[in-house]
C-alpha cells in the first residue's frame, strides 16, 4: 500500500491517490473529514484557514461504501484558488524551497512555493485517515499530540498514559497538547511572537497502540520499520528532526539504563505483545527494524515557519541585489497542525506494513 499526492496550494485542490488498499473495508468519510478539520485548527494558524473548509470527496475506489481494491482517489478542493493571478515573488525566503527549487527547475518562485507548501499535507492527512480505518480493524490506534512549542517547557508525559487518556487530554487542548492547563501560557507566548512579526516551531509526538510483533524487518535496510517511519515523517514540510523512543537521549545512556528488560505475563498472551512485557519502552516499540509489541513512540521537531512578517535578508533573483523578503500572510505557529500530519503519516506507514 502506498500513496502519492498532487496539487498546488492555490490551485484547484489537493489530491491523494492510494494504491493497494484492501478490498471490502467499510469506509467512513466523516472520519477523514474530522482529521482534515483538526489539521486546519490549533491556535496560531493564519488567515488561510478562515478561507478553507477542507472536506474530502472520494472520487474512485469505493463502491457502496466499501473499498474495492482499486486505486482510491481523495480530493480536497481549494477555496483560495488563484494560482494564475497570484503575484510573482522575486526574493526567495530563507528556510523555504524558493531558492533551491527555482534554480533546480529553472522556474520562477511561484510554481515552486505552490507545490512545496504545507497545504499538500491535507492530502497526506486524508490518506492517513483512510489508513487508520484499516488499522482499526487490526486493533491498532494512533494518537498525535504537541510535546512543546518554542522554548516553553511542558511536563514530560510518562509512558503509562493509555490511548483513551491521551486522546481525552489532547482533545481538550486548543494547542493539541496533553496538558490543557498550560494552554493560556502557550497562547500568550504565540501572541507575543506573532506581534513581534516572528514564527515559532515545536516538537510533536505520536504513539501507536496495539502494534503486533514483527512489522518491518531486520533483513534489509529499506525494510526496516524505523527507517520507513523516519522517511515518512522527515519528509513533512518544516520537520528537521525525528526520533524514536528515547532517540537522541539514548546516546547519553549506558546500555544497562537504556534497553528494556524482557518479562513474561501469560495473561497478555493474546495481546499485541504476545505476553512479552517490558517495564520501560525506551526503544519506542522498535528493535532491529521490527515492531516488538510495545507501543511505537516517535517524535518530530518542527522548525518555525519561514514566512515571517518581520523581513529576513534575501536577494532579488533578477538583479542579484540585496532585498528583504516580502510578506502576505502566514501561520505564526503550525505545530498543532503538524501533530495531526505526523499522526496520519505514521498511521499510513504502519498500515502499509500490515498490508504489504
Ligand atoms: C504555506 C503558506 C500559507 C499556509 C499554508 C502553507 O498559505 P497561504 O500562502 O495561502 O497563506 O497557510 O498552509 C495551508 C494552506 C494549509 O492548509 O496548511 C506555505 O507556504 O507552506
């Protein structure tokens, strides 16, 4: 199972084509729409989301409410469709695809930014929300949330939170964190940053519950589950770091304080872990490129969005003279939205492993 996306930020819309989705699954379109709605939300979003009201149209691959095994086409229409009249930009924005894309393809910046835009993630979320419905039939659940925004610390969640508890907490926070009591402080931080004409990034985390032992493989570099997840997540716009389990912190620990000792509990024989229990999950549910029956835990670092009200130094591509970047509008903070994108991208990657 795999997917591709197509579409431009201010073109007619965004499309996702999902191949090799199994036949016979009942598909609930409202679950895809709910994820699209969540992706548009979160405190700190810019003016664009007041224009768009994303819903999916399923163009192919579903018959009488069920998947047919044929390619599934998911279509999300853009309301702000003005690509042909949108102004040309001559100053590439530091941090964006503008400079490298324009030079590589020998094109003006406009067609580059239109495809590089994070609007494309609407397609990834639609594909992921479809894949989640396959995961559900295998008893797997996925939840994504915001771990931090900017430099403001949030408590570190313990490994003991259940899926339901994480979901309940996350859905009561305007910032999609699992500590809604910190929303006020985070919101005023975002307001201050926005007033200063700046943008802010953060860290998001995704946990997958009910993952059986043995997804992925140790046998080849491109069959490893951690490698597949890292590529899927790292390819999301503005993501600059990915870690699984303890991630970078594991480099500082001794082996005895890192690896998760193995125990056996026969009452769990019929669950995902087949009875093989761990007191800790520092490995984040993956050992040797394979799922080990523990929840998968993956984090991603999102850089601040490169479109800033406060201009940055750049060069006019025609004259090669110094010119500040120009600004139309942007998000001050899209970290909550990124948590939805990472959640759905992870869901798709795991679902592809059960349906190879
Ligand atoms: C984006 C620029 C902004 C964001 C956009 C990503 O769009 P606009 O230029 O129309 O204001 O809002 O994200 C989305 C449209 C979205 O749906 O997430 C960019 O340049 O990457």
